[in-house]
C-alpha cells in the first residue's frame, strides 16, 4: 500500500523545533520502509531492527506462500484433468489375425404323422396314383380308375384297428332284396398289427376279410393259398422280410356280387410290428357294368408296396 506523502518519499520535520517524525515513504514488505536518501536525526543513533518481528513476518509469509502454492497446484491438477466421456465397451484388438466364432445349432428334423386322409406320394408306376399311409410308413400305387377315399374299414378280425388309406374301384349301387346297396369292383387299405406268427396272421386276416366282404352272398367259399415269402428294401438299404397270402372267394349266383374274387394280404415284419396291405378285386360275375378288374392289376398293386419310414 502507499502511505500519504509527497512523491519524493522523504522524511520531513514538522513543528517548532521539537523532534516529531512522520513517515511518508513506501512500505517494502518484511517490516521495512523505503527511506532512501534520508538520514536519521542528528544526535540519535539508528534503531536496531526488531528481529523477532522480522522473523515472525518471514515465517508468516512462508506459510502463506506454501498454502497458496498448494492451493494453486491442487487447482491446476483439477483443471488439467481431462474430461471423461462415458462410452460403451471398446473393441479389443490383438496382434494376431481376426477370429470369427460362429454359433450354430444343428438342424433338427421332426417327423409328424399326418392326419390328412388323402396323403399322396409320387407313384412308381407311370400314370398311376401314389397313396401314403404315414401312420405305418407304407406307400403303394393304384391304377388311375381307382378312387382314394377318407373312410376306414372295420373288421372283427381287427378290433379297434380298422383298415385305412383306402381306395375303391368303380363303386356302384345294386338292388338287394328290394333295397339299394353300395358295392365296388375292388377295394384296398392298409394297417399295422402286433407281431406274432406272420404267416398265420396274414392267412387269418385274408380269410376273415373275405368272409366279411361277401357275407351277403350264399354259398360263400374262401380258400387261402399257403403264404409265400417276400422281401422289400427299406430306407438305408435295410432288407425287410414278409409274406403274401392270396385267398380265392367264390359265391353262389347273385346279380349284385361277383361269383369269383380274389383277396390278398401282403405283410412285412418291420419295426416291431406287421405292416399289412390288403387288396380285393372282383374277377367274375355280378352286374354287366361296371366291368371287373384285370387280375394282373392286383399283383401289380402289391408289388408297388414300399416302406418309406
């Protein structure tokens, strides 16, 4: 600070000769005043500096300076701290080549049994129709004149296990004892049965169905041929064995029913069960129209039977 005084910063005498002093110099700090070019009054020895005061002031200045330095340094560190920005995870790099990890799930195949009553499959015989029984894994072909139906054929020989995936040949109506009845020149269907004796199972089923199909006729006779072995190739080249049983059915004279017909059973021992295909056709007799089917068609149908499951 600057004390009042002239610009020469000098000591001045005031009063009437008495020695009263006033300081009009500049404060230089550390307890000293600027009195350059001035002399103490005559006859007065110079005053000794008060070292206690001087040292106290020096210590105070040092302490203040140290505190000020610490505050300034702390403020500088805080100010110089770079602003941090919150970011997401940064990509990690490595000296080696990039590695790509692919997680994939192996494809899963689920086989579902179709409830479609008219499931079809590509035929083996050109011009014929392919029929698929997904429930038992069997497919077979029929001539173009045959019609696939959604019905089933119950039988006393197969309780609670009817024939299904059926087809019929040229259905017709005929008057039987004054009542219209429904008939056809051929019928087929397939079924699976528990394992037992395959030859006996196929023979028993052939006889039972023949009797049921022609039970309205008189003098019905069923003669089953001995079972003959057959083989089929399943998926993966598996050889499947089985039998075929043919039954010849004859009846008395009847304007609505064939007098001679054939019913055959193809049975295959496959996957802990017997997979069976039944085919029945009229050979002779009955109404003039529709005509009977060629006998060769029956065997040709059986020969198309194939395992697809």
